[in-house]
C-alpha cells in the first residue's frame, strides 16, 4: 500500500511539473530553468553521496542521455500539440513497452492480475489520446509524443536496474546533475543566451517546476526498489489522468464523457495492480 501511495503521489507531482512546462510562455526557456534547478540539487546530492559504485557508470550515462532525448521530444510535443493529448500519448506508450521488456529481456514474472492491470492502464491511457480522432496535421506531434514515450520506457528500464546496484540518492544526484546542466547548454546553443532572460515570475516557475520534477522522480526510483518494474511503470503513468484534468481546468482543453470512461479504465487497472 505504501508503494501505491508513493507512486500515485509522484504521478500528481509529475503531471503538475509537465503542466508548468507546457504553460510557460517560452517553453524552451521554461525547460532550461527547470533543468538548471535539478542540476543544482543533483550537485548537492553528488557532493554528499560521492561516486557511484564501480561498474555502474554506464547506468548513469545511459539514463542521462535518454533523459536528454526525452526532454527534447517532450519539448517538441508541447510545441506541436495540446497538453491533454501529447502528455497522455507520451506517458501511455511507456507502460506496455516496459512490460514487454521486463518480461522478455529481464525475465521478470508478472502475476496475471498485474499483467491485466498493466494492459488496462495502457489501453485507457491510449484511449485518452485517440478519442479525439487526431488528423494528419497532428501526425508530427503524435510522432514526437510516441518517440518521447519510447525514451521514457528506455530510461525506466535503466533506472529499474540501476537502483538495485547503487543507492537511490547517489543515482538520482548524478543523473540530475549531468542532465540538469547539459539541458540548458543545449537550449542556449539553439536559442542563444537571451533565452534565459525571462520575467522573474517565469524563472521562479521554472525553478519550482524543476524541484517538483526531481521529487517526483526520486519517489518513483524508491518505489522501483520495492516493486516490479512493469507495475510501477503502469502506476506512474496514472499521472495522465491528473494531466487530463489539469488540461481541462487550466488550459480549457476538452475532457468530455468518453475521456472520463477511459480514465475509469485506468483506475480499474490501478485497482488490479494494487490487489496483486
């Protein structure tokens, strides 16, 4: 039950910082400030925790590279499409990919109830996207979101392996320090230093979003030390429900009865996972 509460709390926080990133007037600047906040906190953790154990550096480097690709895809998705559609697709692609990898590659065993729960969560999340019948003009946005989902699945698998080989805070510190300082440099290389000259409120919002994202990620890493990878990945992506609600309330994006039913399917999947 504790793991369930922790992962659902992380889901709420994750939807919150993604909404903050989408709602920024200058989204690339918002992502840069968010990343910078996580980089500073990561540096503090690194100074306290020290180096990762020998033989675990590839986890740190691999997750950092995948996170950079994830942030790039996420930014492209939000530039091209609606939050309530792009966020569910990006997050909804991940659980079933992780489930397949965890069973086929990592040879983890899933209880029948957990497997059905993962499938229900994934189906409900994907329905939240395609109920709106996206057209051809949205194909670039959909491709960016699905690519982002594959990156999420990839770093989820790497993270799940890493937290069993080194302390969670050590891993968290190194990954966030590396990607937290690298991401603003990429944004500056793309847009120039002027991109960081934002109103005080926008900077504070970006920094706050970075703190929220780090806490959400840390909670999920801890949960991965206590549960199966596929189940945690599925529960984590319930952030999509909260994201859809945020999109409807704060961005004026349509939710509607069909999406409410899809959200109910997700909840049914969560219940199945939590009972196994």
